[in-house]
C-alpha cells in the first residue's frame, strides 16, 4: 500500500476546520448574538385556535361550513359526526399529550348533546400545529339511539368543539354541517 505524505499546512487547515465545525456556537466570543432562542414547534406558542376536519390519521383535511357529512356510531353512545382537530397554541408532543375535548351538537339552536372526551391524544406535527382524531360530536343518545335517523337527514347541525390542556390552555371552534344519513 502506497501512502502519500500529507503536507503539514493542509493538516493544520483540516484540523482547524474540524474544530470550528464541531464547536458550540454558545462558546463563541462573537458579541453579535441577538438573544434568539430555538423555537419548539410543540411548545404551543401563540394564540390558541382549532380547525375542525375529517378524521384522517396523521394528516388533516378541513371541513367547511355548510358541508354535507355522514354519521357514525359514537363511542360515547348514539350517533354523531366523526372529526379530527388541528390546533395551535396548545402544547403537545410527538407521543400525544392528553387533552380534554368537549364535543357539543346544536340542532335548531338547541343543545342536542354534550360529551367531554378526556385524555384525547394531541400530537405535534413539527410545523407549530397539533392534531387529534378519533372523536365523534354526537347527538342526543336517547332520541337518536336507533339506526333509523331519517329525521336528521338534511338538517343543519352546529358542532362546538373545545380543546383544553391541564395548564388551562384552551381552543374553541364552531362549524355548521348538513347531515346526510344516506352517505
């Protein structure tokens, strides 16, 4: 094996570059630091907000006011509209921070059902937003407990969703949808 001698100046330059590349910028003697701090997208910085969307695992597709939606069996009993939520301003984590989600449905201005889903996982998306899914905004469990839901067909339902974490951060959203029982 033939080895080529490395000139001493080149070795010195390589050593200097490796030391600079691996040094901690906080150890620098440069006084131009602006005091900026790395932003944690899961920290929940900014105003709290929520957008209501379709239940897609790991992604988000927003629902629009007046959109026609189908019904699903609600885990709390009865039937309702399955949703996901995209939040800002509420701290989350990659492995899901437990939050409470209040799910309320109004028909003709009257409260039809209210359910508090505790310990819902809120998952950080790395862009400053967080997602939850797997919840259903239900209707009155006693009145709409059968599979014959035709009286809801074509009705407008107002969905009210409130997400809150243990530290008191809260985001509230409302959405009007048209119910379809044939979907």
